[in-house]
C-alpha cells in the first residue's frame, strides 16, 4: 500500500542511500546546533518545542494537499482541511498562551546552555513575601523579603536539616577541641546562596558554580550574599576541574565543612559523586573536616551510593532526614561524611539509625556508575 506523502517514486534508489542517510544525519546536526547554541540566545524558554509542534501540523497539511495519489471525495477533503485548520489554530493559540503565562508568572527568566532559570514571587505585600529560584521544575532556594526573616535559612537548609546539624556540630568541635570558632567553608552549587546564612564573622566562604547566570540572579534578586557577615568568593566553572586546578597550583583549602549541593534534579552530575571525586574532596578537606552532601531528590535514592563511597574511603557516614517543619522549610535529606570520630558521635547521638538496604548498593567510579539502580523504588 502506498502511504500518504511517500510514493514509490520518491523513495531513494539503492545507489542514493548513502547520501539519503547523510542528509538525515546533517539535519540532526543542524537541529542540535539550533537547540543548544542558537535557541538559548533568542528564546527565554524551550519555545523551539512549540515551533516544532506547529511545523509538524503544517507539514501534515502540506502532505494532504500535495499527495495526488489518493483521491478523496470532496466532502472528505473539505472536512480534512477544516479539521487541519482548526487544529493548527487551536495549537497556535494554546502554545502562545502557554508562552505568555510563563513570561507573566516569573519576574525574571534566563536561558543558557545549562537550562532555564526563573525567579517567582509569592504573597507579595505580606509578611510571607517570598522569592524563589527555579531551574526548570526544581527549586534552588527561597528567601523571605521581610527584613525579620530575610536571613532565615529555609527550604532544604533549616536549622534541623543535615546542613544545620553539620554546622552546629563542626563549630562546637572547633571551639572545644581547636580553640577557634571560625570555619573554612566550601560549597559546590550556589543556588540562592542560602548557605551563607550559617557563615559567621571570621569564616571564609567559597562557592563553586558552573552557571554564571545563577551567580547574577543570586546577586541581583536575593540578598544572602550581600547580607552575609563574611567575604564570599565564587569560583566559576565545573567544581571538580576547579578543585583539581587549585591542587595543581598548590592551593589546598583545608575546608572544615564542604557542602555538595548539586543533586536535586533529574540529571545529576555523576562525575561529582564518584570514588575519584570523593578522593579529590578529601584532599581539599581538613583532616577533621566534614563533608555534607545534599541528596533530596524525587527520582534517585542516593543514600546507598554515598554510603558505598564512604565505606570505600574508610569514612563514617550518617543519613539525616528532616520533615521541614520550620517556617519556610521543605522536607530534605542529607548525608554527612567524616573521619572525625568526635563529630560523628555527636551527630549520631541526635539521629535515628538508618537500616541500610544492601540490595542496590553500588560504588560509582569514573569508569562505571549504575544510575538505574539508584532510581527510587518505594
């Protein structure tokens, strides 16, 4: 049977198959270049998807009109043409409304190679006036705009979260055992810079952030960085490459606390959670330092992964799950890794034991990472 828009005479002969598939591949290259390099410069959203839907409907209409091999009765041709026109108009109107709603709902939108960032505001004019940063559908930090609450650590970073307990335990240890209060703090992933609320006078705080748009938004639309009590340094680029470069330049940061906050989305950067990555973090960590890994994720259960890494490195690991009952807080999960027995014992005494499921435990390395085994099964 002949199919619409594809007649035997239009099918390439055997001698033309090479050029036929070459043209298809070239079309894929052009599409990839447009989506990854051009679209981020001219669109604020994934609007090339909207255009592709409209183009598909248009091509469908062209097929109906141009294919003379199928003889439609007049009434059927009119019905098909009318249905096509209605479908095209409805699609254009719906997609235009969708684009407009996205623009109206957010107060700022930035698109780059790394995706789309949007800032939203809620409860404007009230004490609960909140500003939020989203990367796609994943939240990357909120801030209250009321001066009484603007430096309150919220969302995944509340005082009862794994991060809050890490700061409390490590600062107590330094005061009692090292006779100092100031901390060297490092963080992979900037977001809104909520972590800066925990920094105190005398601390040093260094962020590693791959997306410069995140930095611009954190500085322009959130005040955590400007209101913190310490000087903040932001290193742009891939965190692992930046740390390796620092070591090559004989720069050892000796972090008392290193926060890894890059695994909340559905496309996690696996290279930041491998045996080799952990070995790098330990070189930048003080001998009695603490590593805090944020593992809140709707798609992946990273507890077995982090526990396997800790066990392989001979480190203690603790899972801390918090319901987020405080003001503006969200449920969150953290894993804390350390060789400091004193800090480990102090945190463990306040934490419910975790009954590990060994069934899906796997050690991720630069050569192998079983992501499918980490998908949530509950």
